[in-house]
């Protein structure tokens, strides 16, 4: 970690710039932390873990896909009723959902993303597919946190999987 004096000097150096947005500067204390653990973060800190315990704890030089679209099959826009009366009906629905999840994960992977940051949650099926594709993911990121992440990384917030491409991903 940094020592406090070095951290303070570095912070003051950043504040000497003329275009500092003070709304984006935060001092956060962590309960149980030590003074020696103080550090200056030039970016944003998400107090989140990856969505699966077998995903890595750290990703070097990530290409982050910042998503506001949920990892779930699309729902009909009108009120419809779906009657599942047979095992075959159930298997067809399950197959459709699996294909949707595979396409969503493929869109992320094809874009070049190495990390997925999602505003919404996703079920175990999507989580497992992300793990299989070596695509660490963070879910349930609040709207403000998602915007700060996009600003800190210069990424674009992507509302639909079909809009994902390399130009919208960023690291730092």
C-alpha cells in the first residue's frame, strides 16, 4: 500500500488540473482497514465479486463490456399465456432459452470482452456459460456505479447484446 504522505501528494497533484470534476471525487473509509492500507484509486472501485466462485479474482488489462441488458431470454411485449402441457413443450422452451443464453455469451465473447459488467442479474445457466467461456462477470451493478465504471474506463454502456462491438469496450 501507499504511505499517507505519498497518497496526499498524489491527490493534490491531480487537483492542480483545471478540469477536475469534484462530484467524481470520493473519500471512502472501510471498516477494519488500517491507515497503512490507504491508497489513491484513479478510477472507480466496485465493491463486488465475480458472479461465480471459480472465476478469477483479478483480470489484467480487461476489455470490459458494460451492459444494461439482462442475461435472460426476451419476453413477449404483449400479455400472452404460455401453456406447457407436455415434456416435449418443456424441452422446446428449455432449448429456446439455452440458445438465447449461448447467443448472448457469444456476442460478449465475439466483441473481444474479457469481463462483463451487468446492471442486472442472470440465472445459473448464463453464469455457467460465462464461466465455460472464460468470461468473468459482475452482476447487479447499480446504475450510478455502472455510469462511473463507463466513465473511468471510457467504455460505452451497451443496452442490447446485438450492439456490442470492440469500439464500445475499454480498459483504462
